[in-house]
C-alpha cells in the first residue's frame, strides 16, 4: 500500500499533534510534518538507504557522540565534527529538532521533548510515502541489520530477515551478519532472500581459489536508466570479529577489483553507478579519491549521521560520499537527474525518524508484535533503574560502557577491565528502568564470553597501542572503524596524533605507575580467538545482569577516560562540563 502525499501529511499531522515536541494544534503539527517529511520528487533515479540499524525494530533513544576525533587530513572535516561545530558546518540551527537528531547537545532535555527515534514501523511509513512518487525507487540496506538485539540473537537473525523483507529491502551488503556464521548467512541468502533481496559484496571471495562468494553487483533499469549497485562488505571482518565464524572467506578493500567491477557495469550500460558500502566513512572518502566511475558511495559502519554529502574529486570526476547513521534513526533519499546518459544534478536528504511524528505502519507493527511475543516477558523484566544518562558512543568511553566495566571488575574481582569499543547500543534517560532488553542492546553477540587474564603491564600497553593505531592511524585504510577499547580501573594518557607504538603513556593503577614486568588481573569480554570460545567463559549479559540486580539503582556514572594530549581545539572533541 502507498499513501498519497495529502494522506501522508495528514497522517503525520495527527501523529505529531499529540507529541510533546509540537504545539498541540493541528495547523502547527501539519506545518512541522510538512517541513520535515514532505520531499518532492526530483530526477529519475531514486535510492533510499538505511544502515547499521543493529536490529532495533522499535523506537529508541540514541545519543550522538561528543568525541569523534579526526586526525591528519581528516581533522576538522566531516564526519569528525561534534556539537556546535557540526551544526555550523551543516547549517543547522541550535535548539532545533535537527540539532537534537544529529548531535549530543542538551541531550536529555531534548530527548524528553522530542521523544524516541527510529522504529521499523515508522520507517516503513516514510519509505512508502517516498516511493509513492518515485517510481522504481530502490531500498538499500547497508548492513549490520541482523545483530544488536536480544530477539535478533535468540532467533538467529530471523526477526530482522522477516522485517527487512516486509520493509521492502531490494539490495543489501553485510558486516555483523557474518557473526552468525557462514552456513546461516548462506541459508538466508539462498532461502529467505532468494529472488527478493540482492545480497552483494564484490570484496568477499573464497580462500582457496579466490572465487566470488556473492554477486558483486546488481543492475536495475529505473525509468529507462540503467543503474548499478555494487556491494562492499566490511573489509576487516575476520580481524574485528572471530575468524572462525567465516573460515572459508577472505575480505579486504579490494580496490583494484572494485575498479574492474565499475568498468564492467559501465560497459554493460550502467549510467548511474553506486557503491553500497560498509567500509566506514573515512575509508570511503579515501576510496572515492582513488577509483573512478562511482557517482556515489552510500556508506555505513561508523554510524555517522551526515546530512550533507561530501564531494570527492578523482581522475574521473566527482563522487558523492554519504553515511546514514545507525539504530533505525535515519533514512536517506538520494535522487539523481539523469540526462544524456549521465547524472547532471542530484538531491540528497537524510531524514531523522521521530517516531511521534510519523504514524506506525499497521502491517509492520503487527509483524513486530508477533515476532517479539515469545520473548516479551523476558525482554521487559526490570533489572535496575538508572539515575543518570546511559549511552555508548564516543571515541574513549560511554556511560553504559563504564557500567559494564564496573560490573566486570566487581563480579570477576579484577583490578582492570577491558570492554570493546562497539559503536552500537541504545541510550537510556535518567529515571528509566534498565530492562533485560536494554542490557541485550549492549551485549547481544554470538561470542559473548567473558575472560579473566593475568597480563603484564607491557602486554596491557601493547593492547592499548594496537587499538589506538586502529582508531587513529592517519591512513584510513588501516582503520577498522570501531572506538577505543574501554578501560576500567586504570588511567592512562593518549596522544592520538603520536606515532604508532608511542601514543600511550603514563599508565597508572590507584595512582601508581603500571609496571611493565608486573602481572595484573584483567577482565574482558567478546574475545575473537577460538581458544577463548572453547574455554567457554560466562556470557557478558549474565555477569552484568547479576551486577545490576546487586546495585539496584545505577548512580550517575563518572567516565574513566584517558588524559588526551596533542589535539587542542580539535572540533571532533568537546569536553562535557
């Protein structure tokens, strides 16, 4: 079912009229809805895009980071801008609905005012409206769809597969999907998705003969124009995630192969060529400068909500580079006007999805309710209450990460704790109950094992240096798109612009210098080694559930963040007062 423009705007007005974000009169609600969600048709090639939803089917809270540091050539440039720097660069007025969607500014007050964001049922309504006046429009899924929630974990991704089919996804490329294992991925691609969703990745090949595992691209005719979508899976999957889950496949950026693929689709008549990427935005920006023939890269992985495409010049012309945020919070619409066999103009809009302004699609709502029903009691069980804001995103730490670190040290009687710099995970406002669903939103992975290891001070430094080089290497091709490992118990100093192996200094535990030769008891979770899996450590959610039941009320968390040097006045970092 599609909605007419008039019907859609009227529905938006009714949906928003009851929200705290708008005056409770129809006229103002209608105006706000029209300003936000009425996008006139432009051109003749239409692409809708979401990415990194991390299995969030229902509306949620999600706080954008106040620390997203860019170094070297990326300092002070998109996507490494936060807060007021971000607003200024993108022409967004402070205190507006857009300012709340794209930044951390006044987060709690703004979230209480504007309400939750995202939700597949609300996204479905917006997709139907955009498609209604865009014949042939394709819906692109940038990956990290089948992982990130309790229900996705417990159903082996099936709830998200069913939701994606109901949403009308046409094309998809993967990352965290691979943590379900090769067999499960192939079962979905050859079963549920067969003839319905093109699952594409030009950079995944077999270990033995280097054969393509998936189709590298898909071509579609749209309004008389040949359009090619090329897939780019996360290049570092076997490094960032367990290798044993994808033992027979290789990944990588595959720049040369990508260029060959672009040339191939153009030889077959493609007039618009788009890369559906899960590289992360910094990698995409570099890639766009080195390959020719791409009109756009619609990217994901780094969870950057980027309202203005970055135009990258290369030997063949200009490539638009975008990134569409995370957690079902955004939907992108890219329209090309193709004349004379080439795009001559474009329009791009990244919509924040405010769930109290968009009516929920009834069919999608019913499907979500049905899929969640067997798990509802388990999901909704209250474990504790939070007195402060809990969130994850940020280069060095987040308050929910700190809660996990504190729980690991307490429950495992450890001096130090490490927690991965995952960028997925929803937020909770002060006063909210912490349910099992919220806990699973932070921990739901297929390798949840906790570890307790005796590490020398030298080994601890090596780990921190390795992760720091991943995050702050000046060459984006050596970055993997996560955030810094979260550290509990000990303090350290970091110089993001320092040389490899020399970024970490002044490591201390209880104000005493870490001895490189001394052994320390370190707790952690999410190990990528098969040996750790075989050891069968307790699942992280069981450890933190026990901790939450013990504390009952989580007081406002003081972040254990490093001392950061060498980046004074960097617009990718704002210290919170």
